[in-house]
C-alpha cells in the first residue's frame, strides 16, 4: 500500500459522513452479534441459559465452562477435553500450510517468469481443481492413502490438505508475480543467476503480502476442515474439529450450551489470532495479488 | 526439492509403519457414544479389557446417530486400516458382512453359548450366513410413550388404551393449554413416531408387509393412508417450534411439564432419571396405544472387522466382555435399554427397565418382536432413508395423506 | 573434458528444464488426486456401487433414478436460489462496505477485522450460535418479546418456504466481509489522478463511482465471483449446522444430497451420478470464465 493510496479523491459532506458511520456501525453489529452471543453465553452458568434471555449479560460470571471444555469435557470414553486434539491440529496445519504455500509460490513463479508452451492450459487445470466437490474425493483418496501407508496418520492428512489447497495458493502467487517486473528476472538471468537463486533473492523478499494471503486462506480452511479430519485420521491424530463435533453433537444428556460455546471459541481462537495478527497485511496482499489481473 | 519430497515421504511412511506396529495388543473402537452417561457405561468395558492387559484406543465420531461414524468407517476400510471394532446398527452390519469385511466370531460364540441366550430376531442382525460377525450390546425398544404424570393427573387423563383415547387425551391437553406432544422435527424422530403409529393402525402383519417385506400393496394401502392421517393428528398437537429440535430437548419439555407426551425409544428414560425423576411417580412409560403386545426394537452392536483372516485375541476378549452378564447389566441400567442376553437378572433395573425386559421376552416368545424401520432394523439404509423422505415431507405439510402413500410406493421402488 | 561452450549449452538446457521439474510434482498430484478421481467418479456413476465401489455396469440407471427423485429437484432449486442470492447480496454488501470504508473512515483498522473475522470461523463453530439466534423459541423473537415487542415475529428457520433464506443470511454473514476486503483492495489500487481530473470536470461522486471507479473493479468482481461460487457449491457444513436440511427436506442442497446418497444411504452410484452432474454444471460455468480470463492475460 503506497502512502498516497488511502487518500481518496472523493469528497463527502457532513451528513453523508454521519450516515456512513451509522451504516458501518450497524454492519459491525451484525457481524459481531453471533460471536457476542457465544461469548456471553460461555461465561454463564447453565441455569441462566436455559431459563433466561440469550442476550442478557450473565448475573453470575463463571469461567468454569472454559476450563471444562479445554480439560475435562467428555469427548470420548475419557473426559480429556479439547486439549490433546488441539496439538493434533497444530501438527497437521503447520506443515500443510507451509508445504502448500511453498509449492504455490514456486508454481506461480514458474507460470509467470518461465513461460513455456501450454503453461496457461496447465494453470487452468490447476485452478479448476479448486472446484472439485470433496464428497467424490473421499473413497479413492482413502484407497491411495492406504496404498501409500499413510492411512490414519498426520502425514496423510497433510498430503490431502496440500493437494486440495494447491489450486488456490498457485492462483494467489501467479497473480501476484504477474505484476513483478519480468525485466528484473531477465537481467538477473543474464548476470548468471539460476532458477532458485532468482526466486530466493529477487521474488521471495517482496512476497510478504501474498504469503500472508496464502497462509490465512490455507490456515483457515485446513484448521476448520471436518470431513477429511474425521475420515483420514486415526484415534491418535484426530484434529480439533472432530473433537469439537463430538462435544457438541453428543446425543443424550443435558446439553451444556455454555461448555459447547466455550469449546467452539477455543477451537476458533487460532484462526481468529491469525486474522487479527496478519489481517493488517491481508488487504495489502489481496490488493497486489488476487484482484489485479 | 524432489529429493527432499521423496526423502520426506520415505521417512513418513516408515514412521507410519512403526506407529501401526505399536498398536498390536490394543483394540481400536469406533463409536458415537460421547455423552457423559454413555461414555461412563463404555468405560466399564474399557476397564474390563485393560484389566486383561488389552489397551483401548478410543475413536469417537459423534453426529447424526452414527452417520458420521459410518462415513469415517468407509474411508478406514477402503484405506485398508479398519478399526478393530465398530459400533453399528442393524442392516449396516449385514451390508458390511456381505462385503466380507467382518471377522468370524463363531469360535467365541460357541464357547460362550451365544446361540442359546440371544433372541432370534436379534441374531438375524448379528449373524451372516450362519456366522457370527458382531457382538450385540443391548436391545432398545422404540414404541414407547413417555408422559408427565402430574400433567396427566391434573387433566384427568388415564393411560390411553387405543388410538381414539390417545387422540382424546391430546385434545384435552390442547384445551388445557399444555403442549400435548413434545416432538423434535428431525427425519428420524418423525419416523420413530410413524413406526409406532403404523404398527398401531395396521397391526404387526401390516407392519411386516410394508416395512420389512416392502410390499407395494401394503405401502400404498388404505391402512397406510390412515397411518399418515394419524400423523397429521399428531402434527396438529406439537408446538410451533418443533422443527429441528433435538430429541433430548423434547424430552426436557415432558420433564418440565410443558408437554404431556413424547413418543421416543427407551433411551429417553436416562433423561428422566438424570433429572431426578422417579418412574411411576413423576413420569409414566407405556407402549404406544394399540401396540401393547408388540416391541419394535433396535440394537447397538459392536461389529468386529477382519484383521487379516482371523479373529485376534483382542477381538475375542472384547466380544466376550461385551456379552458378559455383568457388563450387559451394568451398561443397560445406565443406557435405559435392556440386555441383549435373555438370561441376565433384572435385579438392578428400575420399573421401566423391568417391564422392558418382560415385554421383550414376551414379544420374542410370541413372535411379536419386529425390527424398527426408523432405526434401520427393517430395511437397508437406502430404503430407510427413502421412507424418511416421505414421512418427513408429509409431516411438514408437503403432501396430504393419500399423496404420501403414493409417494412412499415410488420412493421405495427407486431405493430398492 | 567439456569445452566452455558445451558447458554453457548444458547449463541453458538445465535452466529450461528446472522450471518444468519444479512444476511437475504439483501437476502430478493434481492429475491423480483431482482428474483421476473425477474419472473414477464418472465411472462409478455407471455402476451398481452401493456401500463400497463395485464394478457392475448398469448404464444410465443411476441418472434415470436421480432425475426421478423429487429430492434432487429440491436440492438443485435450492442451490439456484441460494447461489444467486448469496453471490448478489455478498457482492452488493461487500462493495458498499468497501466504498464506505474507503472514505477515510476513522477506526477503519478496527472495523475491517470485524467485517472480516466471520470468514475465519467454521460453521461447526458458529452454526450453534446462528441456530439459537434464529430459533423463535430462544433467539431473536423470544428476546424481542422479553423486551416488550410482543408482536415481533421471525420464524423463517422453522418455515419450509423461508428456511433457505436463513441459510443465505448466515452465508452472507460469513463471507461478505471477505468480499469487502477484495473490493477494498481494488479501490485502493485505483489511480487517484484520474479521479481528480474527472472531479475538475465537474463529475459528482455518484458519477465518479458509476463511470470510473466501479468499471475498474472488474477483476475484483471476477475474483469475488470465483470465490463465492466455489463457496456456494461447497456449502455443506453451513446447511448441516443450521437446518440439517430441514424443515422436512426443504433446505437440502446438492452438496448435502451427494453426501447423504454416497455415505449414509449406501447408494454410491446415485451419489456419484449427482456429483457428475454438479461437475458438469461447474464446468459449464467456470470454463468460459477461466478461458476468457486467461486468454486476456496473455
């Protein structure tokens, strides 16, 4: 984002501005409401939830639901809480995001700076892969993971997520590198720099914003995935979403809404954190990447 | 880069192999019992096994009454890495047995004498081609009505003996400003009610012809139209907000006295007991009017998956433990169901449980024990869901009774 | 020993091969895991597969059954309604918020993450909250009644004619912020000098946006369209968490249809045929778009 770009030429009057703020605040309210309901009700005792108003602030603040969701809630036979599953998710998400981002960056680099015949066609093929419905993937994927000896393991899950994230990461990096001056690459080539050296020295240092976009996108999708996590994980590699589902979907007994909400927020914290920490760069990355043709 | 990938893959593959090696001697159990009471009951089994030196690797996948777990199972079997034992229902077990995916438990069954103590109707779902493939945990019966006694007494309602009395009771409650029927508008709940209504309207022969033999004439008959008409009566007596409600929240309405009746399987009893209610004093349980002699059932079982041609020692130990009278009693007291063995003492059970055991034995002896359509014990999953589609569409007002019966014939023929 | 010239020749050759080698693992993964699987699915749709894939050929029987199912009609109609409303509303709200935020708004850095964060949450997480909020018994309607507005009535989620709109509402909530970010990025990329020049010529704000700014956002519209249609087609957990496909089967969409026929109804053949139809629809929409986009860039 260059210094002048937030400066817009459009001028607005006082009344218009008040209206603008009003609309923006209304929408902020709309976006915050569901999450606010979750937070408010996660610090209420159960009796206040079942008996009262969902929007009312708690009369009795309690953090017990949070402790319970994290450490002692019934997920399976043992009351382990979400804690062990949290680490399973981390072990899956970090490598999957890293690998798919690196591959996406390299693909984008090749497709824009080392053009060859049919490269656009190949890109089209990769892009179309984004639209494959996951339902048709499940059975053949299971078979291949089995043959590869990766069934029911974290590496297997990483592979799955890398494969179905590649289309997006390639798209992001390709669009980003498209506007990177090709003359610089040619000049470096003439100076004798090789393929990886140019990537490492020239493109990568300026790729910050688009890396952020790619990481946010992949992290969110992989962290929140349920279908693959449930189907391709073993008892010792089940991710957090599967555990959360077990907590929320249990079919008998009193529904402990406060614990469910606390668990849901816990499961969402890492993605929220990524958005808040990296969000500043997000629009910048989009600006340079996916929306400029 | 490629070298790196190759190297990583090899390392990862090696790691995966070493991980699965470490599992020998343990059982991995896929199930969907994740709520407090169920998990506590299952824990009895876990500790039993651990006492014998067999570790328990827990693989819970909740949701949709086992639907999510069944999807996971398919992926696991396809990948050649099936769990040791899987919680399963009815026709799913037979379907997997047909795929040759299940282990032969005959050796254990003969040693433990299962053939003599498990009712025939249940054996039909635990054996394939004369070969035991799964270990039944319990028998649920689904044609129960649960009622709040105080609400009934206040309105002068006695336990209805037939449909007409039941309908009158609903009217009385509606007039008194109480929600007559607590119901959750989910397809399986609609179908659970329909099971009982159809059994009551047409009797056991009709039920068998329609849902087990899938006879087109029965499916499109006037009796079926009448069953749908009675569903409309029930539909007229639920509250406005029933759609999508979970069954246990509906049960809570009866517990709190907001509603008079709920038609639900015996698992509802656990909710009453957890709320500190006493059977016979605070709440009543009775068979759906007109089905007093019949029991429609479903049974949770643990199917054992083939681990390379033979039954492992762990599977044998697990199967034995599941059918041990002590576990059968301990588990079913908690779960609200009745034991899968007929020779378990009813001492530990409460009034409803004792009656359930008696009813089951009587129904089994007189040939009145039928698999529940709503719970996958009358027809395979495809047909069951096709029937669901029609029942739930009708219950939500898309068809009238006559159209529903016609649609039923059509839906079943597509699914068969 | 190689002469310097031959050495250089080898180096150039290597240089032309390295890029293709780098691309090849990704391409190989795609060929197997996307296109291989699609072919497999197409094949399955002509077989008698039920609980697991099986290879008995049945011709077009599965397609025949599929088109006889009312259930499938409902799912397709719902997707059309849902996708159209969802894409249009998201784009309108996204564009509006982006334009508003672009007016040197104080607190932009606070508002932006608020608009964006729903995209970070999965519906397994927020589904419960939305279900609550929309449920007349405990949610908005109940709260309004408690606050004294007795005649307030909002029961769409329980009404089979309106339930699909609650799915639209929740989906718009989830992704309109993301669309806003894309448009905002587009707006920030527009050359201000041109706008200033137009203003000198006496153009009003409205004209400025209609004539100059919005036409320049075309790439952003197209990117938003791709992302939104991808999300619309795949909306599975949204529907499952919010309505479970109900009331009755009123909010069933093709994604839930495919899932239930393939996995819970043990009719894998019909499930596969529905996914083939879905894929063909996606091809029909996406290929012309991708083609025009990619050709222009060359």
